[in-house]
């Protein structure tokens, strides 16, 4: 299926590895020119080279912290009028809400709610003028299935969901869609480090913890980041202009509800 987005431009935030990288790669395979971003420069450069070599697309790395005004300005300078925006950032740490102070909340809300909103604000009017825009926010299954130890994530990301619910209805008539992808457990460095911590806090090996955690999922496995990347590219397809304001769980069936 030709997604009809060859020649378009995309900003994919937080994408030197993991889910963001997978989105950048899938878009680049469709012929989209991508700006990728992370704080660390070395891995970002290597990722840019890898995706460029594999896809032939233009891949521009911009090393900066996307949660800061300076970082956002740097990324937007590299791609002022993107057709596609994929919002992503690091996730907040787990913990007990009694231990979090105002600063912890502000950090989480800045990364996982305000930053995506600022990036949307900076790009959505250009998309409206172009009569094409696709905005995909990578959030978490925690917006649908609150995870008690991830209170910062549950709260901040659900705030973003509330904002985009209203925005998506305002931009739909301009062929600008706003949707969210809600990952369950995908095998990225983030997931691997949480498995490592779980193994250290138990008398099980990493492989035993990994197998037990994978077995908890109806699919019996973790998601492959490439699956989420391809879903992101599909959501950005020309054919998807009638789909907006939606939250797509990708969790191997972990959410137990009928809808
Ligand atoms: P990951 O493998 O650790 O990759 C995170 C990427 O984001 C890296 O490229 C990192 O590079 C970049 N990054 C982090 N903070 C940044 C910032 N402030 N500015 C720019 N780039 C930044 O993580 P992941 O598993 O792909 O997770 C991506 C998002 O999905 C996170 O918010 C996570 O909470 C959420 N999520 C993941 C899963 C999962 O199972 N993997 C499930 C639910 C939700 P630098 O460190 O160099 O900046």
C-alpha cells in the first residue's frame, strides 16, 4: 500500500533509539524527509546515518533537549513547516506520589504534556495552510490503564489526551489529524533497564524476569518497536484524513475491556 506521503517532511522528537527511531525509520521508508532529535549527539548521528543508508531519505539530526524552548527552536529551525509531527520524549520515573514534589510534577508535565502542545502550536497552522498535516503523539497505555507506580505518566499524558481531544476536532476540516499511539510493553532500552532493575531486586536472572513479564501479556511477548513505527507511518498516510482524536492501544491485548 502506498501511503502517499513520499516527499513530505517530518519532525520526529526523541528518536535516536527506541520507539521514536522506529517511527522515523518507517516514515523514511515511505520517502518522508525526517528531522530526528535526541539530547545525545553521537547515537543520533549514527541513527541518522543508518536510516539514510537504509532508506535513501534525507535524515537531519538535531541534538538538543526537546523539552526546552531552545531545543524546540533548534528542531523547528531545521524543519519550520513539517507535514508530519511525531511527539515523543523520555517518560517520567516510577515511584510513590507521596515522594513527588512540585518540581517532579512540573518536569513530567513539561516533557509529556506541555512540550507536545508547544510543538503542535508551532506547526499546526502551517499544516492547516498546506491542507495536510498528521500529528501523532506517542503516549502510553497508562492513559487508558493507569499504572499506580507511574502516577507522573498517568497524570501528565492524560492531560495531553484532554488537550488533543479538543484540538483534533478543530483541525479535521483542514485535513490535519491529531492522534495518539499508546504503547504497551515494547522491547526498547527503557523496557530493558526496567527489567534489569526488577532482576536486581529479585533472585531471578534477567532472562527469567524477561520471560515472566512477556508471559503476562496475552501475546506472550513484547512489542517490536518496528511494529509501532509502521503503525505511526500508517496513521500519517494520506488515506487517514478521516481518523482523528483517536487513541490507539498497541499492547498485545493487555487491556482487558471490550472497547
Ligand atoms: P528509549 O528507548 O529510552 O528512547 C528514548 C529516546 O528519547 C532516546 O532517543 C532519547 O535520547 C530520547 N530522549 C529522551 N528524553 C529526551 C529529551 N528531553 N529531548 C530529546 N530527546 C530525548 O525509550 P522508549 O521505550 O522508546 O520510550 C519512548 C516513550 O514512550 C517514553 O516516553 C516512554 O515512557 C514511552 N513508553 C514506552 C513504552 C515501552 O514499553 N518502551 C511503553 C509505554 C510508554 P537521549 O537520552 O539521548 O535524549
